[in-house]
C-alpha cells in the first residue's frame, strides 16, 4: 500500500484507534522527510551534519525546512541556563530556541520561525489544552496515538505551511534515551503512513578507538543502531564519526549487521574546518545517497560544486595574518556554547578581514576591587566585548572593564547587557552620578539610569516577559552606525531584554558626548550608543550576533574587529 492509501484508510476508520490529524489538503509525497538521529554518544556533530545536509539539499535548489525536536519538557529554551545548556538563540518571531537553530540559520542563510523548534513541553502543553477544551471527544488521551499524532501533525503543518521540498528533522539526544522515545515512535509511524519512499532515516554514530587498543571498534555503534531496528526503524544511511579515517572493515561490518548498503555507510573523521564539511560530504556522495533513497536524485540534481567550493573558500582565513585578540567579559565554563553566536559572529569577521580572531575570557567577578588584576587581565587584549547577561554577579567588574576601555581608548562592543553596562559606567564616571545603576542590580539606586521598560512595568506583577525578537532600529543620519550600515534609515535586529536606558537621562548622556545613533521608532527606547571621539566605543540593546551570517558579518562587529586590528 502506498502512503496515500494508508492515510486515507486511517482517515476513514471510525474505531478511533488511530489519531492522525492531518492538515487540510495534505498529500503525502509532496514533502519528503529526512530524520537525523544520533547513537552511542551525543556531541559528535549531529547538528553540524544535519545543517551541512540542509545546506547540500538547498544547494540542489530544494526548499529545505529544518526542524529540531528537543526532548525536554520546557516549552521553549527561554528559561534555560546558558551556562548549562548553551546559548538561548532568539528568532525573528521572538521564539527562544536551542542554539542549533542558529546553526541552521547560518548554514541556510535564512530566518527560521518558532515552528522549526518543537520541544516535548510544547507538544504536551498543546495536548493538555486540547484535553481541557474537550477536543478528544471522551477518549482517554494516551502517549500513543495522541502524543505521536501531535508530533506528526506538527511536521505536516510545517510541510503545508512552507511547501518545503524536504524537511530535515533533527532529534535531540541519542537513541535509547527515554525522553525521545515518543518522537522516534512518531517518526516510525510517519514513515509507515507516508510510505518508505518519502521518509529516510539517518543515524550519526560514533566508532570508538580506545588508546589502549589503537584500533577502531564498532560494537557500541552497532548496538546503538540496533535499538533503532528494535523500534521498527531501519536507517537508510549512517554516518560513522571517528577520530581517524573509517576502516573499510568497519564499514563492511556496519553494513552487514545493520542492513545498510555499503555505499550508504559514510565515514566522517574529525575535520578542523566545519564550513568545509558540506563539500566533504558532497564528494563522498552523502546527499546523493539520501536523495536516492527518496527517489528524487534525478529531480534535484547538483549544478556542480562551484558554489560549495566558493562557500568553503570564503569561510576560511586565507594568508598568514597574525591573529587579533578579543576579550570577552563573560563567564567561561569550559564550553564555548554559552556564547556560540558571538564566537561565530567574530569568525564571520575573520573571514571578511582575512585575519584570525583569538578569544580571551575575562573573568569579571571581583575585578573592580583590584586595579592591578584588571590591568593584568587586559594584557594583550585588543578589543573587548561585554556580552548579554542577567543578574548581578560580575556586574561591577564589567563596569570596571568598560571604564578601562573608555579611558584607554580600547575598542569596546557592548551587546545588550553590555549596552547597559556602558551607560552605567558613563553615568558614574562622566556624569558623576554616584551609585548610578540599573534597577535590575540595585532596585533602590538613586540614579536608575537603566530601568524597566514601561511595557514591562505593567506586566511585571504577572511574572513579566521580555521584549523579544525582531524590531526595527531607526538610525540617526550622519552617525557612525548609520554610515556603517550604508546610510540605511532603518535596520532590523533581534532583542531579548527587560530593561532599557531610562528616558529621563537621555539628555544628560547626550550633553556629555554619548550619541544615541539607533532608537526604536515612535518610543524613546535607545538601541545603539556610540562615542564618536573614541577609537571604537559602541553598544547596542539588541543582539547583533543572532543575525550575523558567514558571508555577511554584522557591520558593527566588523568595524569593531577592524578597529581592534588597528586598521
Ligand atoms: N539583563 C538585561 C535586561 O534584561 C540584559 C539582557 C540581555 O543581555 N539579554 O535588560
């Protein structure tokens, strides 16, 4: 039976055993689905491979929509601690998501929406709302078919809404986690219902190579993938990640024991430049194999690898220029994921300027008390970024760093919180407003130069929420910000904040030399500040790092790095 027949049959049965709500007018086969799962261990590049694959399919002229199915029960990533889970990535529509969405946006160079990110919490919330509204008509609501049905609906809605040729579904975690069992079951059902020609499973696994043995061992990978088989899921393609090149004998084993054609077992050992990965995968025949599984390799042909080659060249640093060292005044916790978009935005600058960027972490806690320690921490640093953040810890140290940059004419780029820090510092040391602060850190401060947004004040009692997502920023003619954006009147950037520059202090700031070169249309919310006399002192209430793209570095980041280089 073909997908269409299976779906019609399900739709016509009245016994209610099935629960497969379909979007109106949905036809299987119009959109293909590629499901990417991981096995053995997490963190071996499932996201990178999924986004590279998305890029490869896009390169063939396909309309690609990625979707990440995250297992956790949070409805979105907004409440997650970035030091534990990595950065919260904000989309244009204001959705707070996992950092993987940033990886996709950068690879595909397109804006994604909330529908591209689905957590278990979001699914359960929807189900409970429906149940309370009596939508299940007296049925007991069950994991199967209701949770799985809701997951499938989410995917098909995305397919209908976007008219995508292919949806690349990345499942968070690894096969065998309890948390993602229902997602996997939903996708097994999806393949059954859509027809095997319309859904292809890929598994990213890891081949161990213990030092003590000095050879590759595939048992863990086999067992990991066998769990998929036990769930009724046959992967069509697998990627074996490994430290060294995949041995032919391992490929054979994986093929034989897991029912996968040998040519569909791909080895990807550690590559240094992830931007080159799409081209590496293309040359191995990776996307070709997947499209072959889906029967569309003839419909979406490659037009040579010219564009991929150009991309991979433009996303690397050519020549041998010495690196520029940028300090980030944030908490480094051993994982770069907390500030991943900032690191990427710097990388984008390094491509454009052909100059490697080194990052040095500046631990700010207690820094304000020791002038000597501050000086020491700034050694070798050619420009400082004060990134976004919440809460009072390390704030005084950051203010000390901002002061150091202003007084020593050292390039300073303040992002969101970094904008507020620059204001506080300036208020204290130039306007001489003793104890000036943000009400976030000192609710009773005599000089609340940064305070709650008026719109936030109203809703604060209700738990509050943030000013989130894409907003217009009006640029003031003749300012540095305006010039750097090609004299544009307006740009659009992404926000995530609750506090702002207190409008009552705007005039005082301006009188002493701060230029507010970007502001919100109609309301007095200041969004970019600059100090024209400084080598480079700029800060913004938005997050430029979220919209910086590999071949389109953010203009202000770029100028910051340029100034740090001293050119
Ligand atoms: N804590 C500040 C605010 O809420 C800054 C937020 C941020 O840096 N994202 O306004």
